[in-house]
């Protein structure tokens, strides 16, 4: 097992446990020793582990989820160099989530169309009051805006404010590979066989410049397009 299990991702290990009771015991023991808390492994580059419980509670209180590269890394048991922590939440929860990171040393980094201090975000009661701009290239029918927080060392968290449910946004992603999310208590991968057994990606949207760049990024990480 010391030669096989380190080469497997969480999905493959879970399938391996179905062989028999002895294999199940070996796999569970391995996970307990090597990957006792994949959630903490996922957030460690961005959040001190002493704040892990508080972050879980934040996700629970706001019905927010972690998605994007970090959620993919959760299932792949690892991390990606240069990846951000992407949090998807309803617009009404953005101020609470952003305040969590500001209290831990992050700074709000507005993009060129966000002409306000982050503290003033609390004054916007709904998306109807928010001065968004439909010319933003990443804005879609499911996203209100993206709020970026960074530390002086370059750690980056993005809070993506959803107009509707976070699932509506995730199902609008550029490809099947990143249709995963982690909540306070569960982790969901919509295409586990495609992503972690065949280790390929599938296009799920039009081929615009941003989509092509995203497909190329994940191909360089080992997931070529079908």
C-alpha cells in the first residue's frame, strides 16, 4: 500500500476501499495518517489552521462554497502553484466574508470599476442597489461582481458574488473539470470519473478568449481537453 496509495486521488482511494474489508481498513488508516483533514490542506495556503474552524462556520453561516482550483485540489490531494481561493456566495454575504479576511491581514483590492471602500459595501441592501457595470468582461447572468482580497505576500482570495444560487454559477463554468465545490460539511465533484480516472477535461461553454485560456491552464496541469 505504501507504493500504491500515494499515487491515488481521493476518488480512486474511495473506489479501492470497495475491494474488501481488509483493503478498506488499509485505505482508511492511510487517509487518517496522511490526509486526516483534506479541508485543512485545501485552505492552508490562505488561512491559518487556527482559523479553520472559524472559516468552516463562516461557510455554514453564509451558505458559501469553495470552488475553482482549490476545490479541484481538494479531490486531487494537493495544491496548484499560483492558485487562488475562490469563494462563491450570494451578494448579501460578501461583506461578512470579506470582513473575515480583512480581519486576518488581507486588503481589499478593487478592480478599476469598483470605486468604493470595502466598508461601504454594507450599505448596499441588494443587487438592485449595487452599482455594478455590465461591461465587466467576466460578468455573466449569474455573477454580480468579483471581490479580491490579498496579503502583502501575494496570497489571494476572490469572493464571487452570485446573482442566483451558487450552483447556477458553477454549472455555467467553462469546463466540467472545475464543476466541484466544498461546503462547510461536504465536498461534491460532479464529474469524478472524467476528472480523476480518465484525467481529461470537457468543454462546457463557448470558446471565447477567457475559456480558451482556462482550458490551456488546466491542460498544463495535466487535464487535456477531450
